[in-house]
C-alpha cells in the first residue's frame, strides 16, 4: 500500500489517500475534492472508499460530494447518526481496499463516536488516528457537550480517553505508523508536535497520554488550558453529520461584484485584505479578517467572529483572489452565508485612525488598552498591566464592557488579531480606535 498525506496549512489538517493495486481510499478528506481526484488520475486508481473517523468540528468534509461523484462508499460509525447514504463501519468489522485490510477501533475521548482505522498489508500496519491520537498529545474532550447525535460532558469524555489510551493500542508493535488528522496549530487539541507522522513506539516514549498515571491525573491534565472553542465548531459537527452540499454548486451561487459598493444595508462585511489596504479605505460595518496567505488563520477567525448562519459580504483585493477566498470560506461551511464577493470601487470610503506610537509610549495613561488575546495567553501574563482583557472571539458580544472615555488601543500577541479587533470596535464605538498591530513587539 502507498499513502499520500495532504496538508491544509491554515487549519493544520491532514487528510490521506491510500492506494493498493488500482483502488484508492480517502481518510478524513477536506471540503474540496479536486486534489484527491487529481491524485487518483496520477496514480491511475479509482476512489472506492471514504473513511471518516468522526464528524469533524473544525472543517467541513467533502465525503458526501466525493461519494456522489465517484460512487465511493462512505465508511463511518453508526454511532454518528449520519443522515447521508453510508456503510456502517464499527469495531470488529473489516473491508479490503485492493490488498489492504482496513479494520476499525472505537476510540471515544475526543468525541463519543471517534474511530481509529487500522490498515494492514504485507506485515505493515498504519493507524489513521483522526482526532484521537496526535503527535505528542490527544484530542480535546470538550467539543461535544451540546452537539452531535451523541452528546457527552467533557469529564465523561476525558475519562473515556483515558480508557482508550490504556487499552486500544496495546496490541500494536512499536513500528506501527501513526497518521493523525491534525498537527500543531489546530484547535482540536493542545501542544501538538510540528511533526506530521510518528510511530507508536515514539508516542509511547514521548506522548504524555501514554505515561503511567491515574485516571484523575489524566483527566486533570487533558482538561487544563484547552484553547478557545470557535462558534462554528458545533455548526460543523452537525453539517458533517448531514453531509455538505457540492462545493462547486454552492460557490457558483454566490454573486460576484467588481469595483462595487452595492451592498444590502446593515449586513456585515468581512474584508480579507491586508491591514494597510483596509485602513486606507473600507466600507462601513466591515471587519478586517486577513487572508493574505496560508499562515493567516482566516478560517479559524472567520468562524470565531462571525456566527453560523449570519449573512455577510466578502471584500477581496483582486479578482485573482475570488476563487481562493471562496474555497477557504467553504472549508468551514460558511460559503452559503455569503451574500456576495466583491472588489471595491475607488470612491472615497471609511478610513481607520493611525496611532502615534511615540505618543502612546510616553502617555499610556491617556488611552484605554484592550487586550484581545485568548484566556490562556492572558493567564500567562499581561503585556500592559492596566489592559482590559476581552478575547477576540468574545469581543462582538462584550462591546458594552469596553470603556469609551479615552481613545482605545487594541493589541494581541503579534499583530494579526488586533486588525480584526480594532475594526470591530470601529463599527460600534464613537471614539478614536487604534490598532497597535506589529508594534506590540516593542512592549514585550
């Protein structure tokens, strides 16, 4: 068997294609299936199966579209309660893809319905571990308290993960390969390694979850300091249970407007341009969520700031960006909320205030300083002692908590998030709003 890993850098998501003879199986595929179709052509193989380890929270899977377009069977746990056509595949069952045997393990912990897929051929064993086992860590247990066919409280899932780590991997040798669904930068876990694969032997030595410990110790550690839960996570779990619509169809339904200001009054605008372009000229009611390159966490912050099913317009720098931005928006299932995507006209629009950095350094007491880093970052220590902490993902709901007597300076850890935070305040507060941006480095 031959395995190819596909990486989505912005979401730190790994998906896989396994080829045996002329048959191909996909594991936890991303929304747009074109890269998998291209690889099938390159390898002269037919996609016959899609394996889903669980209904993902951080991205929308393309499993339903792939099945409809290729005839591939979708193998997924019956526990998920999927409403699309699928083949139930739970522990104790087995299927062959070419010469490769695929078996499954029920591994609750990240979710009640999590699975690990075991691929075996000619003495070689690979575990596609989904969000159960990462490199250096395990999946977080706090995402299924309110959503999914089976709901579970975080403590119950943490205890289930302890049992999973104690029992499910014992029969595999140290040279068993580990292919997870996420790496460092994903919000589906914490403190993950930058590595994109490992062996079970390496994880037994270096992954804290394999260490000898009591259930109480394990539960305390896994629940401690988990990152934020973006608003879109529950929405994606339910969307993946139903199966998303064809991405090409939903993207084509979005109106494109070139050099235009024609928008419906009162509808939110998400402007994905760089902060300099945004600050020079933008439409009222715009939020700057930058998507300049893959390192910008556009998808995560779009889903953390904009609510599921909330309509919005998209503003891009150039027509060359339209297809890319629609693809990125569709990764979290938000393309159906887009009322239009546009480039802006050259007519005069709203501008942002620019901070006199030297004046701020001399006279910090004349400003209200707003710290929009995450709770965990703030817990590690403030950068400005008198800063008011409101994490970016909570800011739209807590605008009333921001004092307005003095000009406001917004900061984060590196400058990316403060562009969004300051633009949110611009829309709601009648006061000078300044983005400290990358100048935050002068204060660390």
